C-alpha cells in the first residue's frame, strides 16, 4: 500500500469539527430559505464532498446542479484565468440559487461564477464556501455562509486535491513541503 499518509503535514480541521460545522451551516441556511426550493449548485470537483454533506443538513425541498470550472496556473496558485467547462443543466432565471464552493482563495473563481450566474437573472444568489483564505483575497467577494477561515496554507482533503489526490480524506490537512 502507498504510504500517502506520510506526505501529510498537520491536520488543520479534524473530521468531527467539520461534521459539527456542516450541521450548523445547515441550520443557518435553513433560516434564509423559509419557503425552500433553492437550486444548490456545487462547483466540481472540489466542492463535491462538502455539497453532498451540506444538502443532507438542509431539511426542506431543494434541487441540485453542478458547474465545473478550470483555473489556470501552477499546481497550487491560480493564474487568474477561469474557464467554464461544465454548465448548469437547470435554467436558474427567477430561481433562488445557493452556490457551494470548496475554498475562496484570491476570489477570482467565485467572482467569475457569480458574474456568470447573475447574467441568468436568478431571484437570489448566495454563496456557501467550506473554506476561505482571507489573507489571499485579490477580489472582494461576499461569502454568505462560511465553514472555516484558514491561514495562507495549501490544504487538501474533504474534496480538495493536490494533483487530483487526497480528495477522499475526511479531514483538512496541509502537505509536507508545500
Ligand atoms: P481562487 O480563484 O479563489 O484563487 O481559487 C479558488 C480555487 O483554487 C479553489 O476552488 C480551489 O480549486 C483552488 N485552491 C485555492 N486554495 C487551495 C488550497 O489550499 N488547496 C486546494 N487543494 N485548492 C485550492
């Protein structure tokens, strides 16, 4: 078996803390959609794990959809170019949209996605991000619901990858040497 665990640095957010926070987020979000029925949009692939856990903490009617973007840059830094590679299948004009992101770093990806969805004139558009690195912000974006703020470290786990690996870790950790 590959000794991949030895490549991990420190655990920044343990599994139990994630579970508790996701439940709280579910309660916070439920207060905002008293009539239910938002389209909960996950951004592939990083937000897939968070999205799957979060929707099971939302105890009202909703639908789900996904978008995927490619951000160009090196392995751990965004260059600023964002391209849509998978679009929504739902028509969200007039709908309440909750966009679910894995992490807001510079804010470029989120800003692109918000602009893209706003063009379709949803009734409301809110953002729920699992993580945020406020120290890295280059564009001012509003995150309505946030899991955790983290320092300027490259992290993996709970959907976040390094070269497509580590997404299945149930906690958030740093990598050695990054
Ligand atoms: P932004 O456009 O805000 O700079 O970057 C957002 C995207 O960069 C995230 O959706 C994620 O894919 C990637 N990213 C930013 N920071 C990290 C990190 O610490 N770990 C991982 N795995 N991806 C990150």
